[in-house]
C-alpha cells in the first residue's frame, strides 16, 4: 500500500500533467476558432461579443427617500448627503412617514 507522501507526490504529478494537457488543448481550440473566424469572416458582434470593452452597466436611479419640505429637493439616501440635510435629523425628512 502506498504511503501518504507517495500518494501526494503522485497527485502533484497528475496535477502538473492535467495543467499541461489543458494548455495544449486550449491552444489547439484557439487556433481552430481563429481559423473559423477568418474562414467565415465573422465579427465580434456576430459571435455575441460587444465591440466596446470596459463599459459598465449603470445602476438604475434609486427612488427618493428624503425630501426637503422647503425646496422639494430629494435624496435617495445613497452617496454624499445634500447640504440641506447636513447636521439635521434625517428621520424628520423621510418620505412617507
């Protein structure tokens, strides 16, 4: 029966073999994909990729949570508090209370 050290050595060797096999198969797959893209003159949009990179999705605006009764200004409660709320009890300005 194999010892713990022998088994861990075998496991490490297998992990290395798996990594090498994966790298080889990925390289073959990439070459095949590149060949098909050129052969069929495919674009990034046709493949389901957007042409613009780094574009982040904007979050929808939050509904107002606080209202200034004098001016009607509102604040969602996110981000920096507005000046009219500075130093005051926020609970007094809650909408719907």
